[in-house]
């Protein structure tokens, strides 16, 4: 399993639109084959910055999701909200203390 972290910076006028879109689509994202967890975070000091954390079984699961029509449509919509280039990382989770 690995974690995908995506940082997105949005125009403030689109924050509510982004949150509504995410709320509408979150279950479909989370139920994509291989996705084990999906979380959305908003920076406490800069409300324009959001992060998604998703846990995936295999890299091929993430790639299948990223190549889906659903992702392409969602990402196209999301890109219209950006005020800066998004950043993304795929990381291995080494330690987790519940």
C-alpha cells in the first residue's frame, strides 16, 4: 500500500464550488478499485490550500483511476479552480501509530 498526497491551491471565489464538487464525488473516488482511504484537508492558516490523502493498494490501481473518464472529467473541472500549479507525491507509509 502507498499514499498519494495532492496539494491544491484554489482561488478563494471557488472554494465553495470545489468543496461541493468534492462532496458530490468523494464516494465514487473512495470506491475506486484499490482505494482504501480518502481524506480532504484544508490549511488552517490559508483557506485556499487543500490536500487530498488517498491510500492505494497498488500503483496500477491509482493509474487505472487516473486514466478513467471520471478522473479526467473531475480533474478538468478542478483545474479551473486553481490559482497555482498543483503538487503531488506518492509516498510509502513507514510508520502509523493509531
